C-alpha cells in the first residue's frame, strides 16, 4: 500500500516537474527573441563602445592593436569647455521638442481628430504622417528652402506682403527650426498611440458624462486624460529617450551651428568626433567616450522613468474588469 | 443629398474646364535645340595570352561630374597602353580595371577607404587629397612607393615641387594626379559700376602680384561698394561656405607656420598669426559689413549662384570653380565667355601693403596604392600610363585644374587653354597643407575660431583663447603653441 502511495507520489512529482519544465521553456521561448535582440543590438554594442572608449583608436592607428589610454578620453571630454553647452543644448532640445510636439502637439492632434468627423480625422492624421514618411534629406531640403536667406526663402516670400523684412530665418532662429523640424516628424508617433487609446475608451463613459451635462473640455479633462495616462507616460518615456539619441535632422539642417555649437547636441558631437570631420580624421576612441556617456544618461533616465511613473503597475493584471 | 452631390461635382468639373480653356496659351512655334546626353558604358577588350593571367584592379576616385571624371576615366583610358607595355616586356599578365567614382564628401570618402582597408576590401588605387597621407601612411593603408617610381620613366616628367606634397617621413606615398590654384576673383562689371576705369581693372592682377594692392585694399574697396550700393551688404567679399584648405593660407599669409622646424611629431599653432586672421574676419563681418555673418552656412549652391549672378564683388575660390561655373551655372549665359567678360583673377593679395607677399594654396590629389593590393606594380604601371601630357591635359582643361607635368608647358593643347595658361603663374606663390595625422584636429579647432568671430559670438581675442584651449585639450603634446 505504502509502495503504491510512494509510486503515486513519484508519478505525480514527475508529472509536475514536466509541467514546470514546459512552462519554463515556454517562458524562455517567448522571451528569447527579445532577449537575443537586446543582447545583440544593445548589450554587446555597449560593451564594445565602452572598450573602444578606453582606447585612442583613430584613423591613423586603425590597423594597429588597440592602445588603451583608459580614462583619458573621459578626462578630455570633461575638460572640453563646450561640454556644458552641449549638455544644456541636449536638455533644451529634448524638453522643448517633447513638450511642444512629441507629446503636446500629439495629444492636441489626437483629441482634435477624434472629435471631428471620423473620415476627416483620418485625413488629418494622414497629413501629419507625411513628414515621417518623407526621406530625411528631402524633408530637410524643404525646410532649408523655407527658411533660406534673402532674396530666397519661401517664408520670406510669404511674409513680404505683410511688410516683414526678409531675413535668413534658419540662422537667426536656429532653435525654432530645429524644434519644428523634429517636432513635425515626432508628433505623429504620439498622435497614433493617443488616438488608439482615445478610441478604445468605452463610449458609455462619455455618453454618461454628456447626459450629466459635462462640456467637451470636462469630458477631456475628467475622463479622457485620466484614462490615457499610461499611453501618455509611455510616449513621454519612449520619445525622450529617442530624442536623446537623435541628431540626423540637426546634422542636415544646421550641422550643430550656426557659429559656436549653437544647436549641437550630445549625439551629434559623438557622431562628429567619431565619423565626421572635413578632413576625415576619425577619433573613434574619443567619439565612443561621448557615445558611452549618452548610453549612461539614457539608462539613468530609463530607471527614473520606471520608478517615477511606476511602470510595474502598467503591466499588472487589471484590478477591476471593465465590461 | 446624393442628387445634389452629383450636380455639385458636375458644376466643379464644368468650371475647371472653363478655367483650363481660358488658361490655354496662344500657340507659338519655337525652334529649340535639344541636347541629349547618353550614357555609354565603356567596354574594355583585353586580350590575354594563352597561359597568361587577367588581373582585376579596382580604382576609387572622388570627382564632381562631369568635369572632374577624368580622375578615374584617365586610368581606364590607360589600360590599353599598360597592357601593351606588359606585352612588350614579355609579361603574360593583363590588366582589367573597375572604377568606382562619385562625388562623396571628403570626410566620408576618406572613412570609406579606411573601413574598406580594415575589412580587407580596399581598392588597389585610391585618388585622394595629399593630406590623407598623414593618416594613411602611419596606419599602413597605403604603400611606400619611393623605391618603385624610378622604374616608370613617365614620373620623371612630374613638376618637382609637387613631389613635396607626396611625402611623409621623407618617403613618397603617392603620384600627383592634379594640382590647382586658389585665386582671388573679382567682378569686373561691379568694379566698373564703382567707377573703376578699364585700365585700373585690367591692371589689378599685376598690382596684386606686386603687392601694391593688398588684402586691406580689397576690404576698403569692398566696403566702398557696399556703402555705394553697388553690392548688397555682405556681398563685398566672400570666402568658401564651409571648412576646407583655404583658411590655412589666411594663416600662412599672416606669417603663421604649421610644421615645426625640427619636424617633431606635432603641429605648430602661432597665436599672433591666428589672431590676425580672426581680427580680419571679425572686421569683415561685424564692422565693415562686407561679408555675410551667415556665409559659413555650408550652402555651396547659394555660393555659386551669388557669384554667377554677378552679385559678389570679390571672392576667394578655386581654379576648378572656373569650369564648374561655366558648365553648371552659366551654360545658358555664354559659359566661359561670360566669365572672361565679367570675372578677373589674381593670386590672393598680400595681407599688408609692402609687408607681405601674395599667396595661394595648392591641394594636389594623388593616386595612392593600397598596401592590400596584390599587384602594386601593375597599379603603378597603370598610373604611369595615365600620367601623360595628353590624358592629363584633357582632364586639366575639362576640370580647370592645373597640369602636373613639365612637358605640359610646351604642349599646345595645354598652352592654348587660355584659363589654364593664365592661372599657371599663381603656382609661384603656392603653399600646401601639412601631411600630418594631427592636421584634421588642428583645422577643426582653428575653424572654430573662424566660426565664432564671423557669427559675432566671440571677439577675436576670446576666439583665440578658446582655440588654444581646444587644441591643447585635443592634441596635447602634439601641438606647439607659440
């Protein structure tokens, strides 16, 4: 009897173990593609970046074995008198583009296009997607022509009838154009996310509020915004990290100028140091140091976002089912 | 509603048809001449003897189309002669050449060769700026050809002074492909409008050469033209719109040196010379209003357009610009004839009257051989067959570059090219960039000062301090600040 009991227990344990293994394998199986991608495209490059940042690798010693200078590149970076300016430029670029366009304008667009005729809303959203699908070089060429120097410049032609003195807008207001150019592209991402979030709010809530006499503004403030809190936080996080590392439009538009690092952001400096000088002497080691600091800033920001915005709550099972 | 929609649509169509009918232009018969450009692939027929070897070589060139394409096309044209020479020598190998030619940025072009070299896929021949030797020779990307060049008699025809640009550590790393001068150009029509007589205009090159008309005079005249309304503010004098070799001759003109006398592993930065340059550019933009404060906007098209529209009084350009303007900007206004009528040129004026001498800078391109090439002797043979008066003159005339061969001085097709023969004497005042791995960093820091004074963000003195600090931080022991 006891043997039979023991046999049952072993069989049950065996069955249980197999189920656990299957579950574990399944979990790992689902995680594997993302884990491989993150390892290959993030962790390994970051390690390589860090190792290169400890060397003096450049165009003139590329073919030689790595020569380690340890923290010299970092010391050089912090000694650079333009390092604070470039850092502040980066903060300004991220906050203004994010605030006015990637979140601000995106939210306004999503709200407007979901409160008008459905087809018209779709049409306007499609228009706002155009900058994103236009090739970067063509897009920037258009902006350069818009803000070109007198006697050229579409803006000059448009403003002339109003008595506005023609000027080289891009050079007089470089930040305005840097933010507009990036913002017009960036707004569409948030717009799509917010639109789908707004569209998924049960109509009953809004109808009930309207029956109770709520104005459109009250519906937006008291129903829509609280219900799209998570998409708002996601877009803020994703777009701020994305802006932190983006520089291609600035490179094409102002090259970080005019003058002395006026619109130069951190990622652009890293790119220029490592890959882009007029005479082509690439300082990969030094550029990698600038790049690695950017990775650290990104990681710190990610941790802050995860903590402050309590992302763990976002992925929890819902406490109440909405029927 | 649907019915109304149909009527509205019909009305719109009817109105648009009416508008189109009214907008229809009068029919006028105009005879136009059409030029049709056809791209013809170049087919090489190479006969390989039985048991022989067909060697595939790759050449990479940067060239502005169409006038500079001779850089690689000349190599292609030399394949036949090279193979004939091999046959004559009893060598059973034959050359087949692949060319890769485009107009990439210099920085990207250079990086591409470095990455290709590291990947083991470097082209056999690369045509690039001589200053790249400073990086490529110490890195081992290119071949030291000092002991090989005597085997090719064609190279003895190369102008002696050009060999200087091919050296690093006393060894030769490339074969000159072209040379150029960077002249001071002036708009004759605008000078006439300013009240200059034809004699005064025609004698300007001689007065520049003798040092009678200096940089300060150029600034005075440009300011006078702006004040008189002959040119717009900021259109009195232009330099190139982005960093490049030109700004170094400003520094040379101000008495600056860059290569230390002992040839140490460093570059010199002369504070006094740099300060003079920064003061001049500050004066031109912030005080005299003769140079646009936004001139360093990187816009080459705007630069060429301003010049070829006859809006700029004085400017510093390159001899190759002459062909570029004639072909790409003035083809519908007479091409080179417009230039001869409206534009004159001279060396860059001396900085101070009676104190300095005129100057210019030559930036020869060189054919260099990759150290990864399995057939460097064949690559050099091919280059030698492209280094002939005929091929080089074809290229020089088309591109506005100077000849590189002694024999071109008596070669009729070269001497009969009016612009080339007139611009050739400028070489008497020429200077070069240094072949140094530190040059690029030096140049970026020096240019930072230029950007800051022209934009008015810093005074010349402040700019100098920023540049010195930047140089010391970037180059450390590899810069000697005097």
